[in-house]
C-alpha cells in the first residue's frame, strides 16, 4: 500500500508493505518513520512538538545540504542548508519485484525559487532516493551541472530511537579522531568504546563505514552502514541542552541518539568541478543485540 497521509500538518507519503512501514514528507525530503516488519518498532525518533508551520519536524532523517551546520557560510544562513525547508517533488514511487519500494525526490530550483541559496548555483542540485525494504537505504546524490567548482558539506541527520541514550552503546568509533563542539572544536581520540556522558556533539573524521547502536532497553541493535561518508556526527544535547531547542518535550531528551552520515569540514568536505557528482548513502537495519 502506498497512500497520501499527514504528519504534524505536513503532507506525507505512507508506504506500508510486507517488509516495512515508512513515512516520508516531501517538505524537506524528510523520512519521518521507518518500522521494519522483522522488528515491529520504529528505528527513527520524531518529537511530538513542532515549533511552527514552515519549520522542519525535529527527528527522522533531515537532509543537510549544501552545508552542514553553517560550515562555510555566514551566521545569517539557515542552519544545515536551505533544502530542508523546500518542498521536493516525488518523481518516482514504485514497488520493485523484490517487494522493496523505491522513492525518488527531486528539486527544481527554477520552480521552487531556490530560497536562501546564498548564491549557490541552481545548476548544482540534489536528489534523494529512498529504498524501503527490511532495511532502509537513503542516497543523497548531487550533480554539479554548473560551470563553476563548488565546495559542499552535507549530512543525513538521522535521529535513532533508543530506550535510554544513557545506557546505549555505539560501536565502530574506537580509534577514530573527533572534533568536539562542546570543547571549542578541539580534537580528541576515541580511545574507549563510546558511551553517553552529559551531552555529545562531535564530528568524527575520516571515519569507518559501519556503526552499531547497542540498545539494552529496547533489546536490539541498529546497524548503520554508509558509503561515500567520511564524517560521522554523533549528537544528543543532554537534559540541559534540550531546553534550547524548543521543540522537544524536556522529558523526552534521552529517547534519541543522532548518528549521521556526512562529509563535514575541516577535512571531509566535498569539492565538485563542473560535471562532477557525488552520492552520500546511509543504510539502517534492526539486528539482534550482540551484532558488531
């Protein structure tokens, strides 16, 4: 079944098959929910609160493009780029012979007016492919059809649902260097296995392509595999930091962990010459605890 639906006043595309249930908002090309039948529970987290109409939903998989945070742009630029507040077009939505559903979302900068582009060339545009099966694969493809060389940063800003982030583990980061935003972007090494402390906002650089969230409360693991992602962002602002967001109930802060496939500065941004392209891919799936 593939039908139109609504989520927090947003039009959505609801996919409900023998393999999974998934909901996608064309506004921002944002995957809001993914529940594989094999597990029966949502792998993604969304806040029950929303700041205002025209603002993105907090949660799911926001698309950060053509910059992550405000890297390479001024303080007046929209946080995490401008495409997350644009309405994308569903170019393709079809079930494949293997039971998976392929959704392709595109942007037309001429039709959409390319708001907030900060001079970004309209001929360098993204498209998002979502493949819904027992696993969820999201691919962010950028083609530079302009005549100029561009430098972009990007992320698939995934909010994973956890029983309690204070008890969750995250494998695949040991031995990796990271930049810590909470300590002035100083660089450190992840010597011990990752555990949540008071808050976490880190960019792991030159990172591996496989991470596993171990969740003892929900009694499952979530496997996160990436391609063409040199950076991994790990974020939860903690009990004190959550108040500044304004769109997360204060009692819910511990229910998610962001583990984001990306290409972030200062080391992992992407340079595209005229005619070049790049595709950032993140695949997520539920697995038994003990998976590494």
